[in-house]
C-alpha cells in the first residue's frame, strides 16, 4: 500500500495532468501525446518508487483506457482517441477500483451536461470534450477524500 506522501503525489500529479489535458481538449480538441508520455513515465517511475504491487495491480488499471481506445477505433471517433489515451495514463496513477469510480463520476457529469445542452438547444449529436469531466471528477474525488 502506498504511504500517505505517495498517495498525495499520485493525486496531485494526476490532477495536474488532467487540468493540462482538459485545457488542450477544450481549446484545440486534441490531447498532447508528448505530455501524455511524460505523465505516463512520471506515474510509472513513482509507482516503482512508492508502491509494492503485484502484476494484476499494474495491469488491471489499463483495461478501461484500453477499452476506450479500442472503442474509439471501432466507432470511428464517436469517442475521441485522446480520451482513451488520457485514461490509459491515469492507469499509472490509480488502482482499478478508483479509476472505475473516477470514470463513473466523469460519465455521470458528462451525461448531466449533455442532457442540459439537449434541453436547452433541442438538438442531439453535438460533440463535447470529455477530458474536462475527468478533471472535474478528479477534483470531486480529491475534495471528498481530503476535505470530508
């Protein structure tokens, strides 16, 4: 199990990554692969330094990101490939159960936003960035963990 300072590092690094990726996703509708690679390498290094995990603890967190990435390929972009890459990188920072909770919260927030946009404009099929919802879910999770 990670010690307290390791846990705080993982939370902070993941939130910095999500904040930067969110800004890029909102502004240019893309995720920077170099930035993603940097944060993946940072998470891998920190995981080696702070954690003593078994092989499944390393592999399971990558399943959601891999699923999103493959779904993006199969759906011809219905979900952006960058979303899958971001979730893959988050696999370095969160155990599977925490990542699943983060994704559930992000999908919930995105669904609420989508419903509000639909009710306001009465048209469907509009695309919007998903990474900012991951960031909001990460903030929500961190606030719940450290403030309450």
